[in-house]
């Protein structure tokens, strides 16, 4: 569709026309004014990459979309670097990304307030402590307790408490560089900057948290491994499968206990 009465399609020109149109008609639309600054298509690409990289397993999808090398662990540092907010972008997007993550924690916060164990895994104690801290802040303030029906309050507190949380479909990461197993895959000079999701060790990393939302993935892998071990395998492959099954069952047995205590 042509913009501003021009023929054909020109992304840069049409973006400028769109911004001008929005700002000219603000009194009719009620939209906020778009600041007058240079906006070009590659900026949207970067912006969407930043947002996508923060979603569960978004680093994998982002790497495919950007056509970065798919070899896990080392090659995908390119994807992680592209999807990481830099100082220029952080002011605009960091807060929104933290809020999006916090929204997903609200139900866990409320369950924890009711005294439930809502997480297992190596990082569960730290995760529970963070949720308890937020609930204590609310409980100790009559003003905050009066606002408890407002979910935005919980989101704000969770955002501040879990600013470094990375959500995933297999586990959640309470990013802390010194205890991160994934950093062992990196050269010393590159460690401590961001989680290397492709090298995550969710069953043993001290930053790893598992909730019931993650359980189906672990159960499926457990069933797959049990089925695999019924087949005729080479000795190295069987040993590898047994080692992995032991890791998976270290998680599933915790899920069993969580359900028993519920």
C-alpha cells in the first residue's frame, strides 16, 4: 500500500509518512506523539529480536529467523548478542521486558502466599525466598495490602525482585554468573555476560528453577529415555542414556514429592 499519496512501496518513506500522520491527527485519535527522530526498518528488526530473545526458548527461534549458525552452545553467541538490549535500547525496552516476565510470575506469587511449594530444582530455595520477600513487603504495609487486588502492584514488586529472571519451557533461570553451569562452555573472557541458553544444565545448575508448568517436558523425556533403553544399544550410547535418565529422574522425583505435599 502506498503511503502519503506516493506510488509504490518505500519502507523508509512510508515510516516517515506514518509518523507524520499520527502526530498530525493526535487530537482526533488520542494517540501519544511519536518523537521526531530517525526511524528505519532495521530498528524494528532489532527491537523484535530483543523482545523475542526474552521469550521462552526465543533464542532458538531467533537464531533460525536470523539465519545464524545453528550449532548449539558456541555459535549461537551471535544470536544472543543480537538479541541482547544494549545501552541505547535499554532505556526504552528493559522495563517492558521485565514487566512481561513479572506478569507470568503473579500466579506463582499468589500460590506461594497461600503457603504452597511452587518450585523444585537447584534454584528453588532462592526462588521461594524471592517470592516470600515480595509477599512480606506486601504483608508489612497496610497501604500495599489495601492495593492487593491491583495486579499491577504485584507485577511491579516482582519485576524489581526478579530483574535477571529468564523464563523457559524446560526451566526458569535465576541468572547469576558465578554459579551458572552454562558459562563453562565459554572462554574465560566471555563469561558472566548473559545466560547461554543452548548450554543450560537445568537439572544441576544452581540457577535453575522448575515449576509444574515444566513437568510435562520432563515426563516426556523420561518416557522417551525409558523406551530407548529397552532397545539394543551400543555400550557408550546406553551409558549416555542412563546418565541422562538419572538426571531427568532427579527432577521428576521432585515433581512427585511436590504433588504429594500439595
